[in-house]
C-alpha cells in the first residue's frame, strides 16, 4: 500500500470516527441537564451587518446554510474530479444506475408509509441519501480486505447519490423565489464561468464571487448550499500540472476543515434527539418507519437490483474481483444516510412541527446504525485479509 493511499484511509477512518463521536455527543447532551442550554445555543440569533443590510439567523441556520456550503463546495469539487480524473466513460454507467436505484426504492418505501399525509410526505427524500464520510469510514475499518474495484464503485455511487440529492434539494426544497436575488446569483455564476473560461488560476477572485453568489442564493429562496456546488464546479483544473491545479489545491485545503470541523459541527447541531420521552410507539410512526426501512431495505434493494439489471442487460460490466454477496454487502453499507439525510430532513420539516423532524431523525439513526453494522460484518465475512 502506498503512503498516499494509507494516509487517505487514515483520514477516512478518523473522519468517520469523529462524525460518529460528535453524533453520540449530541445525543448525550440532548438527554442531559445541558439539553436546555444546547437548544438555546442553537436557537440564539447571530447578526452580520454590512452596508444598509445584513443577515440575522439562529446559529442552527448559520451552520446548515453557511458552514454546510463548504461541505457542498467540496462535493462540487469531488464530482468534477471524478469526471475529469478518476472515472473513465466505461466506469460511469454502473454506479450511476446503481445510485438511481438507491434513490428510487427508498423514496417509494417512505411514500408507501406516508402517502396519505401531505405534511409527512415532505420528507420523501430523506432516505435517498448516502453518507459518503461514514461509508468511507466503514471501508477504511476493513482496509485492504476491500477490493479496489468495489471501493471505487461505492465511492462513485456516493458521488452520483450526492448529485441526485443536490438536484432533489434544488427542485423540491426551494422556497418562494426572489427573482432579483436569483438574477444576481446567476450573474455571479456567469462571472465564475468567465474566470474559468479564461483560465484564471488565482483562487481569490473565485472565492470573492462565490461568497457573493452564496449571499444572493440565500436571499433568492433557493437553498444556499447549492452555491457551494456551483462554485466547486467552476474551479479550474490544470491537467498538465495537477500539483498546482486550483481545483486540486482548493480540495486539499478544504478537506481537513470539512472532515474535521464542518461535518462534525453539523452532526452535533442536528443529531441531538431527546430519547427520554420516546416510547415503543415512536419507533412505529409512519415517518420513522418510512425513513428507517427506506435506508435499511430500500437502499440495498435499489442498488443491488439496478446493478444486477445493468449488468444482466449489458448496460455495464460486472466489477472485477467482486462476487455478488460482497457487492450486496456494499449495497447495505450505503444505507448509512446520516449527514445528507439529516440535512434533507431539516429542509423537509423546516418551520413545520418539530415532532416530525424528531421522527425523521429517529428513523435516520435507526436506519444508519443497522445498515452500518450489518454491512460491515457482511463485508468482513465475504472478504479476506491480503498477505
């Protein structure tokens, strides 16, 4: 194993562990005497004034709309890198089709439980997401046991899953539009496109225009984190000099902040679920069941069935060195929906009954934990230590 690969796996393992740890910490705090202070802090308003205007939001929204824009910026860069550097055309079809199945079937399962409740149906997209940080963390725990082709497949699948989740957020979780702000955001996007087209390699102008775009998107009613994705796609890549490529430099600079700070802070702010008042009936509400079963069964069935169909009907080739039981175990791991699922749940039930959000969080925790544990042990059972 190369030093670069070893360091990447250590980062994935630490990142997954840190994410898990902060989620547990949030649960502990939310069920301790500190619960009132925890909720008060998250709902404390912070204001930033500039010129004649400004922004005033509770801390939870500064985290979800602001810090998470950096997370989505990294996703945008990773998506671009996968298409420009990592993925060959022949490698795109299988994970793309698998990701589609992994979104459709969980959404159908959730809808099956909630179709007669319009308010609950706002959360239909909660179980469609895969948490790439946790998936990579599970794979890192197994180290060299995991075939390279399976790891690459699951990583590409998670990338396509993120693309699908971004599209869902843009289309279905957009508030009333301010066309003036949206026009200004599009003007910023054109400015970024101009910089990219004329191969401007200094990151500063991209960051400045990207911040303005985020601000205008925030004001427009479209979710502000989409500005992060757009900015990531506009950062140029120098194929002939990868080391000094702006895209690569920004990705390397962002990764530690996102992995070790942004995502753990998001998890701490959003994973706090009061468990003391939970009864057996709470595990069987339509939202909790729809999310949990969507992640546990919908993800594995959707990914595996669509993967099998793509290979069987000749749309893609089978993964080299990966048998069907191992592939199925990998599909189960993709039921860990934690970060993106929590994010979509916060959008789905924003301003609605807090109880619905809590039911969604309970389903996410159940589905993600069960998928992670079963997927890990099945992968371990179906793979072998390499000499």
